[in-house]
C-alpha cells in the first residue's frame, strides 16, 4: 500500500493504508489526540458530527422524529469500504497515528455503543455513475467533501433529483478544492475565469444547477482539521449548503 498522505493528489491515494488511517482519525479521533495543542483551532475539530447534526436539524419535523430505517454509505475507494465494513462487523478498528518520521502510535476508532450498526450498509460505488433505480430514494442525501474529488461532478448533481425524495434534504458540503488531478478543468463547477475576466463562483454555479429541483434552506461554513502527524495538519473550510427537494 502507498504511504502517501491525502495531501498527495489523485484518487488512487485513497486506496492506501495511510489515507484510511488519516480518515479514521479524522472521523473518530479524540480531539486531544488529534491536535495536542491548546492554541489549535478547536472549532475545526469534530467536523463530521457537526455536519451530520446540522443535516438532521434541517430535516422536516416528521423525519426528525423518526429513527433511521436504513443508511447506505458509498465510497469510490475499495479500501475505505473494506475498513467501513470491518467496523460494522466489530464496532471498532485500529489505526496508526503518525507521530513523526517512523514513529507511530496505535489507536482505536470505536463506534458508540448506542448506534445500531445493522441498519448501515457500505458499498463501493461511483458517485458519477450511480444506479438510482437500484438505490431508490432517501429522506437525506449527505455528500461531504466529495464534489471536488469527482471526475465529473455535474453527473453526480444530475442524479440528485432521483435520489432525494420530495421534501427531503440534500446536504452538500465542499471546500471547492478543484484540482486537475481529480477533475478535468472542463468539468469544474466554478473556480474558473471567463474570457472577459469574470470569476465563476462554485456556490453560484451549484445553485443554478440545482434550482430546477431544489431550494436553498441554509448555508454555513465548516472548518475542518485533518491531522498528518503531531506537527502537521490540513486546515480547510467547507461550504455547507442544505437544499430542500421540491
């Protein structure tokens, strides 16, 4: 397996053990272990719980009162899905936290005891080529830090009217980190400059593309911190947008 960090470019990096360990730490790591410095940006920790909680808050009241009957998690990385299914089976997974150089520490990612893991299904899939007939539709579609890592993000957006039920919610969260290693420039949604010098904004383009089927409910900013080792971190701010299916 590759030892490259997720700061490296290209989708193959997400098949590496290093990437899997970084994301286990990103989603499950104890805050004091992720960043052991009092001066660190604490508001960038616990990224996923913040995004998920806000998504649930924006669901219609009748949906918020219900427990989830089924949750389907999809990722393009075979390795990420393998790790996720292992956690589903056992409730936990060990990962290596890089301290510095060759120095590592084994830590444990653990699912809360009150989570019913039997209701979750993880499957490998291509977000640009989803079988919407087989998947069906959902009250909530949650797409976090995904859009700017897709080769054809518009194809993903085009499937959303079929995936989100009427009056359902789309949570689309992205830092708009457009890179040609992941997305050919002709498929970028915003982040470009027109011949007349006009800058094309990603949020404005997404709103235009979603407008026929979705209305914007809320928009907020989500800082996040991905730890590489004890003294190096990725800091980003994702644009969190929430859309009601009309």
